[in-house]
C-alpha cells in the first residue's frame, strides 16, 4: 500500500468536496492540487482523470444526506402529491440539457478549452458576473421565485441551460446555476437549493458514466484509492454544504467573486512561469 498516494487521494477528495458546491470551480482547483501534489504521475494520468470525476459522487452524497428528508418526502409523494411531482419534473428538465450537450460537446471541450487562457478568463469573467448579479439583487425589491417549489418548468429549463456553461473549464457548475438563477429572478436560497438538487443527477451521472467508459482501465486494486477520495470528498462536502446553506441566508457571494478574480490572475501567473500545466 502506497501511503503517500493515499494521502494525496485524501487531499484531492478534500479539495473536491470544499469547492464543488461553492461558486469557484472545482475543476480549476483540482488541476492546481493535482499539479502541486503530482497526483497524476503517482496514480497514472488517465486513471487520475477518472478519479477526479468519480470523487464528485462522494461530494453529492453529502447533498443527499443534508436534504434526505426532502428527497424522502418527494419520492414517497410521487404517486399522489402534485408538489412532489412538479419538483421532480423540474429537476429532470433542468438535468436534461447537461446530458445532451455534455455528450455532444465533451470531447471538443477537453480537446480545445483546457488551457490557461480559457480557465483564467472564465474565473475572472465569472467573478465579474457575480458582482453584477449581486448589484442587481441588492436593487431588486423582492425575488420572483422565493423557494424551489415556486419554480416553473421554464425556470428549471433555463437554469439547466445555464448549468451547461460549466462545460467550459473554470466556470463552476454551482456558480453558473446559483448566479444564473439569481439573474433569472430566483431568490438566493431558491437558486442555491435548486443548484444542489440539480447536482444530484448531474454529478452522479457523470461519475457513473466516467467509470463505465473507462472500466477497462480500472480494476479491484483501484477500489481502496477511489474509496479514500470518495470518503474525504463526502466529508468535506458535507461540512461545506451545511455551512453554505447557513451562509446564503444572510450573506452575499461578493467574497467569492473577488476570490475568483484573484484565482484567475494566479492561473495566468502560474501558467506564464510554467508552475502548473493547465492543459492536462
């Protein structure tokens, strides 16, 4: 057993869990963590890519745990409760664009958009958009959609389309859905909650699809390493999700905007001096 490799897997899991649901892009942070830890070389380049996608499933288990009561009520009410049926339909409608565009454009994105300029640009642009969204929210007297139960199918589809922007490295899936939702008239809490719920099929689907597609690359010997990443991604995400739910009740996302802008500058500097390979 390679203790150092397992330690690196744990750190990668922590980075994934802490950044997946914040509007700061887990992809950019995993690339940086991978480079600093030299994880890809230790685990194998192709296997490391599958690992980084698979551990997202661990992070989403944290959301399932935090929202377990709502999920249980929805499942038990599907046969007779209109609210449960409408909520389920909204999640499925919001999830559909990511499936279609992800399968259609995934290879193109990986081939042409994983570079320092794109990642840095999306970090900085995303930060600016958050600042704009917060200014608009501050001037708006009241959100059009207060809770996830107030969403229409059209609202869900729009948020789902915005989620597809996260195909571009550095955009942030949660950032796109939360800030995009706020710009569409969702309250801060409604946008955050729906982003979490939308992440369940999106991230589980991506993880399962990646494992299935690369099944020939993996073996039972990889199970302990992947399990370590999943467990630590789950634990750190559980802490992060619970904190974020409390945070959005009385705070704005402005600190995340400035963090994104600063991180974008860091990407450009690190790429210029060849500290990090952002093309991998």
